[in-house]
C-alpha cells in the first residue's frame, strides 16, 4: 500500500507540489539571500559597514547547500566577467555541483513514474547508487538487455518549483549588484539565464539536442556524443549509452606529453566551434564536468541541456568583429556590435568594448603557435575586465544583449580549459581553417535543416 501511495504522489507531483515546493524554497533561500541583500542595502544607503569578503563567503554558504538551479545560475554568473563583483564571483566559482545524491526510494519512485511498474525489467541491471549527482539531477549506471552500458539521468523532484523560486531569488542577487554598481545592466543576462534554465528541465528536449549534436559532429573523429535511447527516456528521465573517459583535471595530472595535451585542446576547440561556425549553435556550458577524455585523446561531450541557437547574422557579426580588430576597422566593429544587439555605440563605448574583444580574440590574431594567454599570466583577464568595467561605469553603463551571454561564457570557459591543458597551438590557423568558406546564407540553410530534423525551433 505505501508503494502505491508513493507512486501516486510522484505521478501527481507537477500538479500538487508546485506551491508547497515554492514556499519551502523561498523559506530556505529567501531568508539567507534576503538577509544578505539587506546587509548590502544597509551598507549602501545607511552607512553601515560591510565586509564584502565576509559577505561574499556568507552568500556562498547560503547557496552551497542547495541542490538546484540557483546554485547552477551562480556558477554561470561567476564565469561571466563583471556580472557579479569580483569578491562574489571568486566565492561562487568554488561552489561544487556534485551535491549528495537522492537515495534508492526516490530512484524507485522516479523510475516507476517514468517507465511504469515493471521498469526494472527493461534493464539487464541498474545500479542503486548514483554514479554522479549535480544541480538538477543525478546519473545512474545501467545495462541494457542487449548488453550496452547505459547512463540514466533522473531529474530531482519538484524542480519546476525550484526553478521558479530560484529565478525570483536570482533577481534579488542582481538587485544586490545594481544597488552599488551600475556599469552593467543585467536584465538581459537574467532573461537569458531564465530561459536556458527552464529549458534544462525538459529532458525530451535535451534528447533532441543530443541527436542534433550527433548530426552536427558526425564528421568529427575527435569528438563523441552518446546514443540516445528514446524508448527509455521521458521529460524527466534521459537514457543514453555510457561514454567511458577521464575527467579533464585527472587527465592533465597524468599527462606529461605536450603533443597529447595539444591534441585534446584541438578536439575541444572543434567540439564547440564546428557547431557554431557551421550551424550557428553552441554548447553553452563548458563546465569541467561536461566532457571527459578518452585514452586516445578524443573527447566525450556530455550534458546537452544548455544549448543556444543564434540567428545566422550573429555568427557573421562574430567573424566581422575579428576582421575589424585585425584590420583596425572601427566601422566594421560598430556594425558587428550592432548585429549582436548593442545600441548607441559612441567612440568611447566602442573603445571599451574593443578592449574586452581584443582580450577574447587575442589568441586568434597572431599567426603562431602559442598558449591561450600568450605570454600573459592567468590574472591578465581579470585585469582587463577591471579596466573595461571601470570605463563602462564612467560612461553610464551598458546592457549586454542576450545572445552575448552564453557566447562570452563559452569563450571564457574554454579559455580556462585550454589554460588547464597548458596547450600551445596555432589558434589563428585553426580559426581561419574553420571560417575559410563561411557563407551566412549557407549557414542559414544548414541550420534550418538540422533543427527541422530534430523538431527544434529556429532562432527568434
């Protein structure tokens, strides 16, 4: 009898628990974040002293115990220069997404709700303990009846309520930032993160993303995407083949060969940028847990919840900005920024934007083998971001377009990967080989074809 009650509770979860889940979420997160927000307001308007280092540590403590999208959003924000003050970003970068997993009673209820009462008969074996646990779900290893090793990703309960509650708290976090620093208006950043987080709850959509990437990367021998098992997948359960590999940091520790590290870096470069420059689509989450390295140096690309489809003209703008920097062509740079969605670009704002662009494009501009940061140290990016931020604040602030958010995040995140690998290759040559035959109309045709094949919408 308890089993039946549990099952009914799980089956009716989306209808019955949204309100209670949201209330619990607000109670847990709102007290901590709201209290911290009050401290900032007090410091800003009442002259009450605020130790920002201590305050940012408290913020990390408030978020770090959570299993859910607010923690994920905080990690995302920590990778976007100047989206949060440096003290906050530094603390939030340390958040670990590998939260404790849900136990076997939850797993049984979830699997029964998604695949039916006899769900275990659809597997040769299914491991009770989660192999990995993250912010939105956990992964269990299994074996199919025909002997294939599988990964089953189960969404945690009541994530819809969690997302909506967390997004409200995210507004509070942005409000904290805007109360004392108006250099960057985060309204578009918020909307972009909100849309992507909501999409990540739909595992059926993620399954279509997986098939999309399998298609786009079908000619890339250095990149692997798992096979989807649609008959064992639902909106809250995603079943795919298991890809064996080594986490990036473990690979780096065990690899003394520059050639092997360079090969991995080139495979990573193509895994992210072949879809972008040929199809206008990017994997928006270059988190260290979203890829592993095989023994032959090829890359397993994982987790397709956060995928961004760009209008073809946006991709053209990315390439145009490269040539604008290479040729010192301010008119082409202004055209590129306007294509991205920046408006009212004065000469001073152009100079500030170009300062950041020059940092991101620097490895592509010199035709020689080099490390991703050239001869600069790892703090150089933070120094450039600080200069850009200072100038934007002086100019009255800027509102980054939505499309800019995940593109910038991918560039910064991948740069971090290449720094970990200590790779030294000719980025200029790799980039030029990729864009040599770029044609915006051809990209639009390819994009429409692959999206239609997976019943995914065209970019707005």
